[in-house]
C-alpha cells in the first residue's frame, strides 16, 4: 500500500479542547458523573421517538414489541460500548481510528459518510421544530423557512461554547426530559388500561422483524459510531464502556417505548403533540426545546470533528457554520419526510464501518494501536474493500442487517489484512 506525506495526528496543545486531530490526554478525560448526562443527552433524540412509533403498530406489545426493543437496543448499546472502549483505551475518536483501518487518505471516505449523516440529522431536527410549531402554535407554514433558519444557527452558536456549556445544559435537560417522558408514559398506561389494555391492541401494520430491528438500530447508529469523541471518554475503558452501554441501551430503549406508547394511544408517535393533546402544551414545547437543543449541539459537534478530519485542519467554527448551512439546505429541501428510508439505510450501511475498526484493533493489532504519530499508509485496501462487500452482505442477505454487516466486516477485514497486508509505513 502507498504511504502519504500529508500531516498525521497533530501534536496536542493545551488549547486543543476538542482534540479533533489528536489523541486525548488522560488528564483531559471526564468523570462518569460528568459523562453520563452528556451521553444521555446525546441519546435523547426525537428520531428515536418516531422510530418507536413506526414499529409499534406492527407488533403485539408482549412479547413481540418489548422483545424487539430490548434486542435492538442491546445490539446498539453493545456496538457503541465496544467502539467507546477502544476509544478510551487509545484516546482516539472513530474518525482517527479509521486511519488505521482505511488509510490516511482512504479514511476520508469514512469522514465524509459520518459527517454527512450527522448534518442530515441536524437538518431533520430543524425541520421537525418548524413542523411542531406549525401544529402546536399555529405558526404559518410559509414561515417555516425562517423558523428553520433561526433554529439551525442558534443551536450551532450554543455548541460553540464547548464541553462545559453542553455539560450543564445536559444536566438540566436530561432530568427535565426524563420527568416529562415518565409523565406521558403514566398517562398512556392509564388510558390504555395497563398491561391488559396493551395486550388487547392488535397489530394494524405488517413489518418483518429484521426490518424493524434495522429501524430501531438505525435511530442512533450514527451517534453510536461517533460517541467516541473526547467529550464521551472517561478515565478508564471499563467506565466508558459501562456508561455508554447504559445510555444507549436503557435510555434509548426508554425513548423508543415512549414513542411506541404515544403511537398506540394517540396514533401519533410525536410525544410533544401527545402532551399538547393532554392540555400540557407548555410542557410539550419545553420537551421539544430541550430535546432538540441537546441533540443538535452534540450533532454539530460530531460533524465538526469529522469535517476536521477530511481537511486535516483544526478549525471547529468553520466546519460548524459550514455544516449548519448544508443542514439548512437539506431542511429546506424536505429531508423531514424521508425518516423511514433514512433509518433503514443507516442501520444497513453504518455498522460495517465499526466492524472494520473493531477487527483492526482486536484481531490485527491485538488490542494495541500503533503510535498515532507513526506514518499511515495512504490506502489500507483491506478496509476499503471490506466496507462495500460488508454493506452488500448486510443489504442483500436475509436476517438482521446491522448484525450481518458488522460481523461480515469483522471477518472480511481480518482475512483481507492477512492476504493483502498493511504495507510499509513511511
């Protein structure tokens, strides 16, 4: 494989708070108490609520729907925890780890995929806010462009203040959102008649188990793949693993259940509108504000990390503003109505990226990445060939697409690394 002379991981300086181009120092890691609210805020996405509403009409509550949610979030949580553990041990984000498995130049494809996904979610979130204001406060539809414009750049501006701001925002937002979600869940349980009432509801749609699992996993698979930036690393691999698994398994699962209950009771997966129907408009708007504020701030941050990798420059604000502008165009273009096919694509095409990285770390490098300062091959053909093959297996092979793609990537990468080799580093 060819080597490249372009700059490798940059030398860390005290002002490099976001470590977009370098490994995170041990003394810059966060405590579990600080990390937990941030990760929970990262998982509390309205897209998760909508996913719960999309799958719930197709399954009986017990054991089908509950089993589906548990299994889907166990897959998602395990995937996230595995990547986060490697990140904590190495101090590297996913986009930095991808340089080992795809090459210094080849990894830019990974950077592009992850950054585009994050900015697509960002645009979807801004459009969701506009749609909710149309329905809840009778804001005229012809003002959607202005609402989307304000929301897009406002969330980008708040993310600029860094970890400390998002940390305190998450502490307040998470507790408030969880309280509101338990509230609407209690209302739904009461009106549905408890467990017996839930069991009496018959499925009204058809959806294969594998397809439903792909939707559940797809809700946060992009966030899961990028839950490895420095804001989500604790001082040890075990605490990072536990905290990440808990956030993505329990909290994301809880949100999917809330979306499912809202859909079953109100025939509307939008919990914000469900609160409004109960005469709790203020609390619904508060939930919407906090949910989107925390999610959007984390999303634009993840985009800036990936964007910095593409161009190999540590210019956070440039990528944040540029990404927000792209998201604005996507939101104006109607990305809001594309959620279902979008989730299916995410659940299919993202896990192979993580699979190649996991295989590279554990099977090829035996649990120890080389020095980040070492020159990397321009293209690691084992990873580059693995990714499309694993995606094809995930897409065409019957079964659970996220698992198929991940396992295929792990196996293919290991085999191809043995056959092709990694080449000589310069």
